[in-house]
C-alpha cells in the first residue's frame, strides 16, 4: 500500500459468515463502506436502472415497477446460464455505483474505504484492491445463520453455496481473515486491530 492515496479494502465472505456485521463495525469507526448488495437493491427498486433490462431478460419478474427478488431468485438459482445472463446485466451497473462511491470519497479526503462484495474473489474486482479481508466462521455456524434467514431452505442454500468459492479457498486467498465464530466483542476487537494495521501499511 502506498501512502497519500485512499486505500481500497475488499471485504467478502460466503453467505452466513457475518460479512454485513463486520462491515457495520468498519462503518461505526467512520470508514465509508460500499455495500454491493444494497446497490443491487437500489438498482432493482422502482425507477432503478436494472428494472427494464432484467424484466426483458426474465419475463414476469418485474412487479409494480420493481424487480421481485423472490421471483428472480426462482428464475436463476441452480441455473448457471441464467445466473451468467443476470450478472452480465447487473455487474456493470453495480460497477458504476462503485466507481461513483470511490470518486466521491476520494474527493472528500477519505484515507480508506471498504468495498463489501459477496462474489469478490469470483470476479475480477480483487485486482484493483489494496487488501482483501475474508469473513469466516465454522461451517455449522454458517449453516445455522443462513437457514435462519426468511425464505431460506436447504435446497436454496445448496444452490447459493454451489455458486460461491469454498470458504477454505477464500481464506487461502485473503490478506486478512476476520473470525466471526467468536463473540461480537472479540470480532470487533479483530476489526479494530485490522484498521490500525491497514492504516500503518
């Protein structure tokens, strides 16, 4: 990492690993966080840039002027070709939101930002980052957390996990790993230490 310019930190982790919780811990310490999932929600909402192209590619998934995420999920989960088609529409739109976020925070003089991206290591975004942080927890804990989500089933979880890089591989490719298989206070202590480390790097 070089001094004098804004550091870009990638934050990722598989479903149920506690990525969003860790992102909030960074945000609570004044570090701007770009949430790719929130960006997708924005794009799918009424008036969002993804509504028309997604509706055209997947007939019936747009309801009341917004993308119905449950209908879209039913149309793509477990279907690699359909997932690729969706990604080809959504990824460029999310990339534009991310570039705007980076530009705005650089202009505001931020020393560091966090980019929370679910499929960070599966895509090409990782090459543009100063460090990659992977959030991880034991597999049993991950399953319990994921299955506690509304609408989640064993079959749906299996479909999601089959589309994500295995946790062991993510950890192997990380610059830093945050363990959320411990108490929230212990996770937070890891985040505080990591922020200090990144600022010194």
